[in-house]
């Protein structure tokens, strides 16, 4: 299984690089071999990855990353059925448009969402209920965007605590194998069930991982943030 | 002035009482009262002194202490209590008379404190990710500093480590600045420095050097020193600051002590039969520095997530803990489980315990290195 972490030097402001490490670790426990590839801004993005990961970033970095991804390689990977997990600024990049440096920027158009400046900066613990996983997921949000979902995408979760897409109602978006959310943490470290969902989809069959420490950590956060 | 004198008298007796009753350290209470009774106390008390301010993500306290020890040779000095770097800490420090005031200042409070103290020297150490729930972004802090440098009096000398592009950008418009380079950033690049803070272009790094198309570069230093640890860098910056306010042999000392590694925030402390070296690890940069210095086999890691620790722990995933592989690692702290799981995914076996006492008991005797979050550090070693 090939896991590709995109532009971590740009999209690594909020610790989201850990999502890749959790996937690799849990895949290892399930006996699945993985390769983790770090693709920097100057590198060519391969389109044969199984899982692509994007993280949160500051404005200027977000613009650079989006420009570099406009060459179509990620679009090609998505057409082949690759899985994408994008957090915060990375999530906004996937949409039709977003704001950075107080200017509207054209996004990659992989998700039918648009992000506009929010009324406030949304900082704090967040909990959402995921219809897909039928559980609460926890994380930490830190952003100033308000994301509006268009046709063809579903919210990733409904907000239990926090702001999510800026309306306090929904968080993130899902369309096919593309997942976007505002949850840092990293989200896969705090919610191993979500990591296993991505691994299962990439593997083509259910992946079952038993790691008590991960489970304890997840349930402890869920008891606190609710 | 009468109001100030009255406020000082009240604040002093409150501090005395607080120490007597052992309520808190007695360090910030007088400052708080002083500012409540006389809101412009800092401005009035700073007027007749030579003020040196120190700010940056890491090294504020140790650099401030170093400047104090150097400046003391030429005149009386007041300084902030360790880590008291908000307005109340500054006000508290200024309550006693002196020729010099050497003060550490929180990054976000620097504009406010500068406006009130008209400093002779401002030392800008470094900027990297820290307490993002409060700072939001590194660039945001750098931009605030840039504005304050542009607006500063020409008599204020900024001393800036320009191997850090955020610092270099911050002093772009300063009238009076000493740009210092150590021949490049430690570890080859600034960990958060992939984007030029000045123009937003991608910043390519080569052996610790950067040269952006827009002109921002660390090739244009006024003073060049050999590369060294964060402790050494801060020692040099402290010496330049001391020189600027009249300590004439300050820079001679730098040449004599070029292998200097001190000023690290490690404190030796004994708990029962266990002797420890406690280090402050509060953000990715300080963790990396501390992990590189771990030599023993026994380690206690403490993670908290209170306001000053940063309430979001996601940043621990930006640190590689592989240096701890094979060591006896015990993890604790209010958010110990976050750290236990993070290092678990790096294949580092560890024991998670609830309290620091249990962590000490887990070793029983011998020597242990303790890497502690901000609030844990201060509760273990005090001021």
C-alpha cells in the first residue's frame, strides 16, 4: 500500500503529518506492507498512490501548495480511485475556491465546496458525529474559514462540540473516497476507527487492528470532549 | 507621580503579605496590583532606565539571565522573575530602582511593552510554532513584529538572528538593527520556514542558508559568528546586547567561549533516591534541542496542555522521538496519553503513569532525565 504525504513542509503547521504515521503503524499491525512517500513542493506527485494526505497550513503555504497541485496529478490519482484525506487548509484547497491572504483563490475542484472567511477564528476542541462510522470523532480545530457544501458532497460529520465548517452544524465533506475535515489532533491518532476505514478502502477488504493504547486514547478524548 | 508612589506602596505590601502567607510566588501579584492602581506605571518606572527587552519563542529566560549577569558589572539591574513575561511581570520587575532593566517579554506583548518602555535594545531571538491556539500562525507574530520595528524610535537597536527568516523579515524596516548570522540555521533549515515570510514564495534552503528572489536572505549579516547550539546562539546575542548598552568586554568573552553550550534550561533536582536533570520542552523546537541532549538511559516525559503549554497537543507529532529507542521511558502528565501514543507509533516502548511521583517510583533510584512541559517544569523546579 502506497501512502503519499503531500507537501508536509507547507501543510504541516498543525501536526497533521501524524496521520500518515498512524496509517503506517496500524497497517503494520494488520500485516499490510506500506510505503510512505513524502512529496515536497519541488517534487513531482506520483498518481499511483493508494492514500494521499494533506494537512493544515498558513495562508501563503496554502496558496503555494494549491498551485503546485494544479498540474492534474492528484486529479489523476482520484480518477483511479485513490483515497484522499485532507485537513483544514488542505481540505479547503480541494474545493472550488477558498480565501488566503484575504484574497479569493481558485481551488482544485475535487470537492464541490467553497470556503469564505468566517466571522471569527474557530479555535478549540471539537467533537463530531460521523454517520459513516456511527461514532463521535474528536479533534482540535484552529481556522478562520466558513465552508459551504455544494451538490454531490455530504458533510463528514455533524458538530457536537465546536464549529466545524463554521456554522456549528456540519464539519468537513465526503465525496466518494475524498474526505475533508477541520479536525487536527491528528484526526487519525485520536480516532483509530477512521484510520481503519481508510485502510480498509485502500486494501479492498476490512482491516481489523487491535491496539489497546490507541483505543484507550480515543475513548478518553471522547469522554472529555462531548 | 503621587499616584504611582501610592500604587507602589500598596503593591509592595501586597507582595510582602503574599510571600508571608505563601500564596503563590509573590512575583506577579504586586505587578498586577500596581497596574490596576496606576495603569501607566510601566511607562513611568521605565523612563529613567536603560531598558533591554528580550523576546522570541525559545530562550527568553536564559538569554535574559545572561544579559543580567553581564550588565551587572557596569550598573544595578532589575529583571523579570523567570517566565513572568506579560505586562504584570514587567511592572513587578520595575518596582525596584536601578540603572538597567533587562526584561523578557511574551511575543504578543512585545508591541505594548515596547511602546511603554522606550528600550535601548531589543533582542529578537527566534520564532517558531508555539501555543498556536493563541499565536494562530508564526507569520502572524512576525508581521506584528515587523510593524513594531517600522514604528520604533531610531534610538532603539534591534539585535536579530537573521538565520531565522521570520526574524529577518521582522526587522526589514527597522531604523537601527544589528543583523547576526551564525553561518546558517541549525539542522540545515528552519523547521517552519518553507515559505518566505516577506513575499510568500517557496524558500529553498541550502546548508542553513536561504536567499529569496525578493531579497530576503541570511547572507547579509552585520556580524557573523560560528554555528552552535541554541544555547550558544543566545549567549552571543546576549553578549551583543550587553555590548550595546556599555559592557565593553562583552564581545571579547564571545571569542573566548566559542565552544559554550550553557544556558540550557536544565535544572538538577533530587527526588528521593532519584537524581534528575529537568529540561523545559514546550514546543517542537525546544523538544528537538532537548532530545539531542539526552545521554542517560532513563527518561521521564511529561506533557500537559494548559493555556501556557498550548491547549492543542497535535504538535507532538512533528517531533521524532527515535533518539529514545531502547531507553527506559516513562510518560506522565495531564496529557501523558497523547505522548505515550505518539511515541508508541514510533516503536518506542514506554510506561504510562498518572503522576510524577509514580514516574519517579518506576525508577526508584539512579539518575533520570526529565523532559517537562512548561507548567510541569515550573511546578517541579519552581522559579
